[in-house]
């Protein structure tokens, strides 16, 4: 019975973390600089990233910065948003696994 309670608690925590991440992602209207600040904030939290996640975030941020320098705000914002999604997934996984 006790194990079932832990599983429900873990699922509940993951659900709330996922909803929070979705709400952050749906806030929209963020400037590329705001998105870079959000990426920086998420990175400073120190959540563990897989090699694939690290490579993906690095590539997306680099791509976004290049696009921003070319004046392509929409495209750069899309790249930054994808990087934020990867970081939010890593954060959610960390929170979910920590609940064990």
C-alpha cells in the first residue's frame, strides 16, 4: 500500500511540473533576448542533461544567435523555444526521478 502512495505522489509531482512547463511555453510573445535569459536561468539550475540534450541545446542556441544576427527574429525565437523545451524536459525528468 505504501508503494502505491509514493507512485501517486510521484505522478502528481510530475503532472504539476509538466503543467508548469506547458504554461511557461505557452506564454508566447517573449523576445529572443527574454528567451536567452530563460535558457540561461534554466542552465544555471544545474539539472543533469544527457549528451544528446546538451548537444541539442548548444546547437539550437548557436543557430538562434546566428539567425538573430541576420535579423531573423521569428526563426531565432523558434530555435530558442526548442532549446527551452529540451531544458524543461530535462528539468521535469530530474524532478520526476528525484521523487523516488
